[in-house]
């Protein structure tokens, strides 16, 4: 992409892939010691003030890098030995971290990961579809960090309004289906919370008390399986939506709205994705630079805010949401 950035992609079975030159050349990052084949990296979190500091959730604990993901060392934590699916940093207080494991427990650290406390374990042990539930997103509201959201595949949506001290299950129209995939906070007035499920996107403008269909029943969404959304960092009216035919499917699509969800267009990609798009990556250093990775490891990028996309030559193995880029 001819950008002076580092790209990180976590996979199932092949650990972490890293490009220090914007996607031209790739090497395996190191998650701890030993052979990297067979490793799984489920989630990545970039420090809001230091692009060299990156946390990774892996198949045996939580890891920390101080060199833009070239190497990661495992942190001592109660999650050691567990599958850590998601890690999130509070942008307002970056020493506050949240992490989620499978089987699902949510942990919080107030000292940049030196110590951790388990703050929520009110989740089912088993579920349909995936067997053992796992967190698909942990989102700290960047506009009020007391509000924290956790989506679970497959056990619904949880909300904390006191920084993670207490939690409650959120339900309502569109959220009766417990297969919840992601949460995004849109800084509209009033603020909008977007939640994706296997069947679409629902929105709330009252902190989850009520929900509405965000797609407004529009035609053209024949690919109903919806994985995630990304809000453009400098324009809340521009939102990207990833959908596909099914969770283990054969076709995906990328849609965009430029008017806050009133209308949608299908983005023209260089090739049709071979599966749904699993995740996006953005960074405030360049709001126009957006990356996307499919479930089966195809990588796409746009450097003009989503008008024109390229396919990166690198393809990785199965991705479960671990994608990030940082400025060099």
C-alpha cells in the first residue's frame, strides 16, 4: 500500500503475521518462545498514545509487545493457560485494560496489566453453534469510559455503566438472538450504539434500553450474516459493514454508508471475498486508511476512506478478529 505502517494479523494455527512496510513483505511475529506453528492469536489492542505498545490475546494467555509487534512476551495474569479472545484499552485511562477469555470471564487491570481482577463471570458454559462461548468484542466507550460493552458468541450482550464494577445483560428487539458479534459506539447526537448479530445490525440511542433495526429493512442485503462494523475515525456518518452468506461460508461483501445508515452501497472490491469479512482495522494517525480481513485470511486495504480498495498479496489462515495497523 506504499504506506509507512506496520500491519499485524493474528491467525488460528499460524500465530501472528507482521509487515513493517505496509504489506509489501511479511514475517512471522513471535508470541512468546518456541515454535510458532500451531499458535493462535485471537485479538490485538494498540495503545492509544504509544504505537509501539500492543497487547495480544492468544491461546495460552495475554501478551505484550514494546516493539510494534515484532516480539511479544507473556504477561503474568490469572489468564495464563486460557484462551484470551479479546483485549481492550481504555483510551481515556490507558492503564485500564479489559480482557476476555473462553470459557467466558472478563478481567480488568488498572495498572497496565501488572495485576488483574476477574470482574464478570455470569456467562453460560456451553452454547449451540460454537460449543464454548467466547467474547467477540469488548468496547470501552471512548466518550464516557464508565460504559463498557461485551458481546458474546453465543451468549448475548453485557453492559457496565460503572467502569466494569457491575454488569447486566442487555436484551430487546434484535438482541433476543444470543449470537452477538460486535459493538461500536458512534458519536452522533444522541450517541448511537451499534450491535451486530448473525442476522443484521441493531442500534440504540438510549444506552441499550431500546433497539431498532439499523438497516431500516433496506433491500440489497441478501447476505444476511453480519460480523462487524467500523466507524470512520473523523466522520461518524461513514460506517463500514461486513457481511456474508454464513459463518462458514463462501462469499462475503463490504458495504458503506456515508449518511449515518440512511442508505447503503456495496463497495467494489478487487475480488469477491471468499468468506465474510471478519474484522476491520483503523488508527487515528490516518482516518482514511482502513484495513479489512476475511474469515479465511484475505486482506484488503483502502487509503482514501473507502472509495478505492486493493487486495494485499498476503493471505493468511483463519482469522478471528485480530487485525491492527500502527504508524512507524
